[in-house]
């Protein structure tokens, strides 16, 4: 299964989530919003260093997307029976080739679900106790998503190690 991107796809997802965390952090530090009883004002200004942070973020995003598209193209050439699409609503890491792959995917998905049943109530409790801002909350949710993909990847990786032996 060397060259099968379905194994490394969760890592690509985690990388994209890290880019989203960087974006929300940049916006969080550069945005100003005011709320009153009859209006809401959101102002996003890119002055000084914040412009360069956003420009660097966009450059990294473009590079990341080009690299991802290239790796996806390589995967599709090497694995014509297991084509992956750049845009799809079905999670690409689902492996339904045979019963063994289906079982591994089911186990990994079950572990990720169990992770959320513990992590979400803990995060909600943390939100109630600590004074966390809007962008901090969003970043914490994105960190949970990274954790989900890590749990999934670790389970798949364990199978890959057993399969290689």
C-alpha cells in the first residue's frame, strides 16, 4: 500500500486545520468588533505586521494546496482503482476495498467518535469556567478536530504496521 494517499490523508487534513488556526489567530488579533443593542460592527484591518502575516499565510496556503493537488494527482496515477477527488463530501480516508479495510476504518471511526464523546463535554466545561474569547473557542474546536484526525491516523497506522510484518 505504499503510495496510497488514503493512509496519509488525515495528516493532510491536520495540516490544513493548522493553517485555519493560523488564519483565525491572525484575524483574532487584527479584527475589531463592536456590538450594541441595534447594530453589530466588524472591522478587519491589515496594517503593518498584520498585512505581512496575512500575505505569508496566503503564500503558505497556496503552496500547501498546490502540493496537495500534486500528491493527489500522483496517488490517482498510481492507484487508478482507488481514485480520490479534490472536492468530495465523503471523507477520503474511508477504505472500503475489502472486509479488512472496512473493519479497520470502522474501528478508527469508532475511536474518533469516542474521542469526541469525552472531549466535547470537557471543552464545554472549560468554556463555562474560563473566560475564553471567540477566536480562542474556535481555535480550541479546531484543535479538537486535529485530535480526531490524530486518533484516526494512529489507528490506521497501527494496522499498517501489523500489515507490513
